[in-house]
């Protein structure tokens, strides 16, 4: 039988383990960007150019641009190395290359539509979501061979790997359902169903010290005429420790700043200390900085706002927590901000405009919930 003091000591020890077992590492959640674990390089997938750009974060200069194939999506550094994997959606491949030497290491063929990609801690495995047919593929990064495939749901895009690297969390794009995959068993072991109106969930972020996950998505599967007043931006906070995966809390983003409407939440990111969260909105070209509230109720509190460039699609916080990076996909640029003040620090062009002026103007209009397309900011052509 433990004394009260012994019990308190055990609780303290477990708390310290929880706080130290979840460090911010490269490749923990899918994104168009990733930062190497040592903070030296940032990799950015350029979907319209078919390339990945490497930025030296010590100087905020572009090192090189590496061709990988049509429509690259998720990119991840492999463990603590400077090697990378990138999911090439349009070629049904995962391409591997070295950020130090700019040399391709190999590639793996997959069935169809690879989207999200994360690495294990050792960097000898990557896990890739296949949008269709809804599988996760495990690839050996030394041989570039598929180790196994795991059925995981329908239209799987987002993926995150737990800090212990024993469990994956994957998201269904059209239903916002989340599935937990036990890697030892190789199967889905838990499930969190979304509301029937929820839609377009492409990314999931795990909190570094709490058993919570953050899901940026919208509500748009509605029957209202023209969808007016019925399409909303949300961040759902998922309790990944709750029994049988039942606990989800939807937080409406349009109520955060004096009812300023935001459209199309695309990605979230958490600082390494777990105290600050960021959300980017690709339809209204802006970002919220939020305080993480550890009360299992409110979860997020509005802190700061910043206007971004055209169509922000990726978000990463540096390993030291001092800088947050945003990829404005239709400006073809990565912008660095001070993570506390949101002061703009640097901008790096990652690729030249591959579209031409007219097509670029059309894409900006298609993805924008702003004038001249709409006046109420609720919805872009890309939202439904």
C-alpha cells in the first residue's frame, strides 16, 4: 500500500513523463511543409510546380528546388535526419531525397492518391495515407518497399503519429471521422465520428503534452438554399484518451474575433510548450493565434490575428517555438512570423509562378471568400 506522499510522488513522476515524452519532432503530422528536427531546414511542397523547395532557416534563403512530380502533397523529414519523403499525389509515388545533397534517394510506387505522410522516430519508416481507396501504406525508407497496407476508412487524408510512435491517427476528408491505428496490431482500434454536416478535414495536429488533437474543418453538408448562414469554420478538439473515442468538441472560429467570419480552416499548429495554437484560413487569407486552455472545456481562447497572403495552406512552428511559418500557396512564398508578437520577420519565394497571370488570377478567385467573389466571407467556390 502506498502512502499519500508516495502516491503524490508517483503522480508527479507520471506527469513529468507525460510532459517530456511528447517533444516536437519532425514529421509528426501531415502538412505541405516540414521543419527538420534540428531547425536547420524547412521543406515546402509546391503543388502547382511539382517541386519541393528547401529553405535554410538560419538565413531564410532558398537553397534549391527539387522536382518530384505532379501535385506533391505531404512532406516529412525522416526522423532526425535531413532526408525527406514527399507524397506525390498526381504520380501515385512517394519520392525520397536528401536536403543536404539535393540528390534523389529513391521512390516507392503506391496504389493511388498519396496525400499525408509522417515518419517514425528512427526515420526508417514512413506512413502515407491513400485518399483512395482509404488505406495507410507503411514504407521502408532504406529499401523503398511497401511493408504493409492497412485499411483505414474512406477518403483518408490527414495523418499524425503519436510521440511514442506506436499509434497513428488518420482523418476522413468528407466525414471528418478520425480513426486510431495501433501499429503493433496493424488495425483500427478506436474511432471518433464527426457530425453529419461536417466536411473537408485534411489535417490533424497532436498536442505535445496533453491527450488532445486539433482538427480544422468546415460544416458544409447542408440543405439550406445557397448555403447562406449554414457553412461554418470549425476547429474540433478531440480527446484521444477518452474511452471508446467518443469525445469531440467543435469550436466555431467565426465567433472568435467580434464575429469576424473566417472561411476554410486549412491547418493547425501547436508550439512545443503546448501553450499556443495557430489556425490558418485559406478562404479569407488570415490566421488566429490562440491560447490553449487546459480545462477540458473551453480548450482554445482567441489571442491575436494577422492578415496573410493568398491562399495559405501550410503552417509550422520552429522546434525552438520562436517562429511560425506560413505557406501562402498562391503567392508561392513562405512567410516567417514571431510566434509571440506575430511580427513579420522574413519572406522567401519558394517557386516562380508556373500558371501564368490569368490562371493564377482565376485560382485566387476560386479559393477566396473575399471581394469581388463574395461580400460576407462565409464561403468560397472551393468550400462545398
